[in-house]
């Protein structure tokens, strides 16, 4: 049932994306810059009344163009000073589990707080994880006690972030 709802929402999002005009895109740019900005200020920036901005924002929320609102937290400010990207390769067949190794892995990733992003990949590796931890000891515990003990994981390769050259959550609308 849920997959049908997701599919229908994606169709709605695709149709809405085609219908986004210059004003919608300007509103989205404003909200991506500051999601707490008032409709009055956004209206002044894009040339609309606050009520017109509200109607457009509500339409984009209902159609799924605007997914949700969040607070962006600097990891270092909360004691998470080490970010790593992990390429993970899974075993293609596991006899000890009745579920597909990828399904097992996907379910497990949802429970690991250190993993803040997980993407399925083409190519040699199966997944790319962005992991945020306090320090190298925390990273080592995560790798040794969690990731490498997972029955689906065959191999992983890690790259550590030295410097963030560009960081944004905004998409180019």
C-alpha cells in the first residue's frame, strides 16, 4: 500500500515540477536560504503578497516539492568532529538469511545513528555512506563493532573529510 502512495506522490511531484513557474522557483530559493523566513519578507523579495506566497508554498508542500523543514546542525558544534565517506560492497548471496542481503543492509542502516546519508550506487561498490562521529575511536568502534560485523557486508573503503569546500542542502531551482 505504501509503495502505491509513494509512486502516486512521485507522479504528482513530477507533474508539479513541470508546472513550477519563476515565482515558485524564487520562493523555493528563499526558503532554501532561510526556511524560517516570513511570507511577508519572501513576498517582498519575489513581488507577491504574503497570502499569495502562502498559497504557493502550501501547494508545493501538498504536492511533495517541499518535502519537510529541518534545522541544520553543524556536527562540530555538537562534538562530532570526524566525517567519513565509506564505500561498501555487499555479499551477493548469504545462506544464513532468508532476506536479500541488500534488504538486510538497508534495514540495518536505518538504525545506525552514525550514518547520516546512504546512497545505492552503480559500479564496483554497492553503497556510499556518509558517517559522522566524534573521533577516530568512535569511527573504529562503528567499523569494527557494527559495519564489518553485518552479515551482508563484504568490504568497505573509507575516505576521511579533511576540509569542506562546499556544503549546501539547496538544490538548483
